C-alpha cells in the first residue's frame, strides 16, 4: 500500500500500546512502518532492478528483522545522544535498550508486511531462502476506504478532546487508545469482508462457461473504487477470459460478455522465448502470464504480459518481458519494460 496508509496504521498500532512503549516508541513504529518502501528507489534503476528489489529483500521476514534491528540500534544511539532530564526519566522513561526498541520497530515493520501482502502485487516473504510471491489480492494499492478509516481514527479523538476542553472537561482518560483499538478492529473487519467478497467472486468465475469453454482456474482482483467490483480472469484450455464481476445485489454476471485473450500457438520462436532467462524470472512473478509472438522485419518479437494487471494499469508493478530474435532465433535484445514506458 501507499505510504500514508502504512504511516497511519503504524500510528494506530502505537496508540493501542502507548502506555507500554519506550521512549521514541511511536516514532520507531511509524518509521519502521514506512521504511520497507525504501526499495521503491529501485524504480529509477529500471524495470529489471525494480522486479528484483521492490517488495523483495526489505519486504521479507529476514529483511524486516534486519531493518528493525538497524533502526532499533539507531534509536538507541539517539537516546544516548539526546538524554532526557532526570525528572522526566523518573516520571516516564527509562533509558532505551535494544530489545524494547527492536520490539517497537518489528511491530511497525510487521504491520507493513501484512498490509502489502493483502494489497498490490504481493511480497517475497521468504527471501532469500525461497523465491516465491505471497499475495492475497484483497485490496488495491490505494484503498480510499481504508485510508479514510485510518484518518478518521486519528482525527476524531482529537476533535472530541477539543470539544471537552471547550466545555471545561479536562479529565484525561485513555479514549485515544480505545479509538485506536476500535480503528484496528474495523480495519480487520473490513479486510475480512473483502476476503469473503473475493471468495464469492472466485466461486462465480469458476461456476460459468465462457463462450462454451470451461474454466480451469480463476483469479479475482480488486478495484479501488468499490469492494463489490472485481476484475475477474478465468483460464480455459486455449484462452484467458477477462470479465468484470459485480457483487452488488441484483447485478447479473454474463460470462459471454468476457474479453477473450487467446493463448499463442506453439512455434520455435515461442519455445525459444520461453527458454530465456528473462522469461524464467518473470514467470515467478506473474500470476496470469500470456505470451505472444509476432514477426518483425528481420526476425521475431516475443513478449509475456501478466493479465492480472489491466491494460490501462500504468503502475510500475505492471511490467512485461520482451525478447527480439533474428531469423535464426538468436537473441538480439532481451529484457523487461514498464507498461507505462513512452514507447513500449
């Protein structure tokens, strides 16, 4: 998910345990909740680097643990460089030690991994021990409903506190903590509802025939605008069918209105493209790969796209492989490209 959702989620987590956090506890959780997205900088090194590093090392269990340890150490140094007064120390904070700092950072980083596993293209959770992408596909990278819920959970307690001060009620309670707990409960309920809706969409996709073809597997991918609308893909023997699935009460799903993507016929150029290193790397990442081969001036062009991304999706996660061969099927160019490239 995008950084604001990560930041507000980490802040909500910090507020639920604010009485037990060490010094800089909230700052550590928010910083660690955003830090894994530092790997987005790989975008500027091109699509191959982005595929290799984004949502990889820093989004794995091992990488998040190493990142949390590094940040905990940095905050421990900051605590020693910026000591609190003796009165404040006796009243609230003991000197910061590594284990409490690591626990706070791990909480923020763990929340980040969980949110990214339910959204977007997924994460390489087991890197470097296993190259596998984990994705639950419950929400888009930007879910306005989640962001609105988190912002409301942050702002409403502040508003209530201002109202209480205006009417002269200055009692201090743990209302902010209760509000943060309620926010996280509502967030969990929302994700649970989306998981249920995705299951319904999958069942609907698998229960129909598409232009007389029986689906073998299917996938449902979320839309940002509504939790009731999903972009569906159904794989048959020789096609991949694309259709919008609406779970709004009273909506009718017509599989014969699906957009048909035909799988390519077998050919030497297709086999040569599938054997390339770029294709092998991309197929680990892709969920619904579709290859194509076309004749160009003095050879062949082989491409693989991942149909889980819509044709108008210009996000960096939407990449594809392109390999150009000469007439003898020797590789002339091989690599990855962003779908948003000016001249793909």
